[in-house]
C-alpha cells in the first residue's frame, strides 16, 4: 500500500495530467500541490474530498488505507 502523496501522483500521471492542472482545479499554487505530492504537507479535508471526487476513487484509496479504488 502507498500513502496519499504516492496515490495523488499515480492518479495524476495515469490520467495524463500535469501538476499545474491539479493545482488550478484545487485552487492552490503549483508549489502547494508539489508539497502534497512530496508529503511535505497534507491537504485540508475539503481538498481531499475534491480530489477523490475528481478521480472517482474512494477516500480510503486516495489516502492509502485501501488498495481498492471503488467508491461505495
């Protein structure tokens, strides 16, 4: 299992997105998004919900608590 930073990067890459696109969608700076992907900081819960919805995955999958991306 991998944690949130790894899952975020994996989902971004597998969806052919660049970090700047995710940053803009979240309303954060590019640097802040980099901090999320490197694990320097954690996003607020509200941003985590947005990301799970955007990628259509469960919160447990996004944060690394499950290897099953299916939303219930």
